[in-house]
C-alpha cells in the first residue's frame, strides 16, 4: 500500500522492484538510518522509483519520484506530501495534482484514509 503522508520529507519503498534499475545507489555500507515511531530503520538503497496508482476513469497512472529510500520490511510505501508540494504538486479538494497540473489520483479519506492504490 502507498500512503500519502504530509508529515514526512522522504519517499520510502519496501519493494526493490519499484526502482528504475540504473538509478539505484547502494548506501547500506554507510549505515544511514532514520528514526520512526517504531524505532530506527536503516536505508539500503536510494534511487528513482515508479508507483502505479488509480488515475482518471479508473485507469492506472504512474508516479515517478526521485531520491526514494528502500527500507526492508517497512510496513508501507510512503509518498512524501512535503516533497510533492516542494516539487510543484498540490492537493485540490481531494485530488492529488502533479506539477504539470494534471490529475494524478483521488485522496478518498472516507474509503481508505490517505492510502492510494
């Protein structure tokens, strides 16, 4: 599951296959960690990832995000709201809009909270 979270400033994936292969940088030997509510977790890779979300008309749309962290066994994939906004994206009503002003997906809090699919 992909969580849109305005309280974090990093994108996180728990699936190595989300990465664009030639974008991956192994940082496991550097011991980078982030602190979470469940304690510290260690970053294995950084790179560009692509996620599929339900777009307009129920078709699938791709979201590509850079400097994304790979953390083994992390519970969710996280799309940083802060980074989304800083890169020119925004929320309009309940719609997530990309920096190109195109509709990306719906934030449907009543059905699924801030999770996308």
